[in-house]
């Protein structure tokens, strides 16, 4: 951030930091919907399997269907945002969320037959496109409006929104099950309780849609479109006149050397891509290959499979979500103080140890016709290890990956680079999600052993490849 320190600009900076925070929170509602929409199905999986009469593979496809939509949304979102603006794309994402919530909750055509299952999958994909778009736009938008000295904390609000969304879905699902009696019971308006889990997502979708009409467009995008006066007005409101003039002069200088971003800009000599792109791809893929979303998508089913009752499984999942929220808040406090790279290393080591412990614990489980059963000692150890794993992920790879993707790429390739990295992140998410039911039926030891391997690999990746970006202006990022 500029060192401009006149009395008037300092006072303005204090007030405008609050304005930047408000705008960032609106953008981060996309993260909330991302978390809610992707995790709400956790409480519905068992009921859906019974309702539609599908097997483990089909169930995995239904859970993962939103992720394929998200991959498409991430691939298209960056380029669309470069064309029509960040805020307009947020509005599109909100509308997609809204329609997905309504039609996953209400099936006017097919009901419980196979057609109804495919209808649900279709609308999960539509919601997934909204998720993918929001996941790419929020980090870019936040990075473009935030002062460098607090950019990490503001960028981390995207992950805070995600974990709050996951937590809210767990609470909503628990309340619905408590009121209806079970997730497959018929409840309000004659709908199964699990349908209401999806319908409730319409509320935050509406909030996001309204909020997206109340925030300004990215100043950098406005300058790129030749609307410099509008950009100056936004930046002056957010940072004061002196810092705004300084920041816009830097943006002008960088845009003079740029052209319209396209995928070919990412080409390089390192196996066809620029080295910075491989780092972004590695970050995006490893964040998912450590298996974090298995905890949030399948935790109820997992804990029921090893002997816990449905109500106990909901309680455990809720505790896990609360833990994730708390540690994300800790990460927000630390990311601009101790840096991105150090947090990633702490998380990688912790995840490798805890996932290895979970694999070892499940190796001791007694296998019955109903599935593996943990003993009186192994059960609590698995619970502690799972929550410690969430702590290490939540303080590191959860928020820091999004912060780095939002800020690590040079301005001239940021849109295209985010699209590719976001696509890879969602494909990796889909791969883990769709394969877990089948792998877990073979062996939970194999599943958690694989995730432990990728966590271990991430240690060396961070040491060798990741560069620290703390305090560096976006205009100073390079290949």
C-alpha cells in the first residue's frame, strides 16, 4: 500500500478500511454459498440413496455432480469476468445458486424414479457452475480492491465464508432432522426432510444477489475498460485520494504493457506452461487431494459406518465444522503476520501426521457385514485425529490457497491463470469426492493412506516451489 500519510488521507484510510471490509464480506458471501451448497448434501446422502434406490457409485456421482459444474464455472468465470466485469458475474452466480436450491428442493416432474435422480443431478450441476464462478471471482475481486498490507486477511474471508457455509449447512441439517424425525421423513408441504436441506440454500442466494447490486466494480477492471474516472471514484472512496492516485498510476503503467488476456499467455517452456502456472496448479490440486472434503461431504455416513447413531454423526460433523470456523479465524489473524509459505508448511506437516494416524486407526477396525467398527479406544482416537486434521487444514491450506491464487499471478495473466487453477481445483475435488465411496468400500485404510501421501508430498512442494507474497503489490507480481 502507498506510504501517503497526510492527516486527511490517514483519517480517510481508517474509515475506508471499514468500507473495504463491507465490500469484501459481500464478495465472500459467494464463499458462504460455496460451502453451504457443497456440504449440504452431507446430511442428505443416506436418505437420497434410499429414496432413489441407487448404489454407491451413483451416490458418489450425485454428490460430485456439483463439482463438475464448479469446474466448468471456474474455467469460464475468469474470462467472463474480464469481459463483463467482476460484479455482474457475481450476480449471475447468485441466480444460478437460487435456481439450483429451488429445483433440488422441489421436483415437479419425476419424483422418486430414475428421472427424478437425474433431475436432481442436473440442478446440482447448475448450482455447481455458480459455485465455480464465485470461487474464482471472489479472490480476484478482493485482491483487486484490498490494500497490500491487509490483502491476506481480506482474502482469507473467502475461506471463512466457505467454512461458515459448511457450518450453517450442518446446523440447518441438524435442526431439520430434529424437527422431522429423520432425514428421510416426510415433513413440511409433504416434502422429504432432505429436500428442505437444499431449499434453505435459497435464502443466502437471495442475500448474495441483493448484495451484488450494492458493491462497486473492480477499479482495475474499470481502468481496463477505459472508465478511469469511475475507477478513481471507487479507489478514492476506499483508500483516500492520495493512495488512489498512486495505485491507479501503477495500474495504468501495467495495463500499457498488457493485452487482452488469453489462455495462450500461460504457455512456457516448463512442460508447455509458465512455471508460475505449475505452482498454481499444484496448490489447487493438493488442497483437494489431501481429502478434506471427504470429511465434509461424507462425515455423517463415515461415522455411522463405524458404529455411531445418525444423531451422534450429526453432532460430530457439527463439532468438526465449528472447529473449522475457529481455526480459519486464527488463520486470518496470522496470514499477514507470519506469511503464506510458513502457514502452508505447518499445515502440510500436521495433515500428514493426522491422516497417517487415521489410516492406522482404521487398520485396527473390526470389519463386519455392516462395515468397519472401531473399538472403545480407536473410536476416540479417530475423532481426535479427524478434528486435528481439520485444524491443520483450516489454519493453512484452506484459506492460504485462495489467498495465493488471488494474488500470485502477474496482472497480465491473472484472469486466465485463475480459470485454469480453479478448474484443476474443482476437478481434483470431484475426483476425491466421486472415488471415496468406492475406495472406502474396499478399505478406509487405503483411502486415508492416499490422502496422507498427498499431504506428505505437499511438504516438499511448498519448500521447493511456493514463493512468499506477503506485502507485495499485485502490480509487482512476476513470472
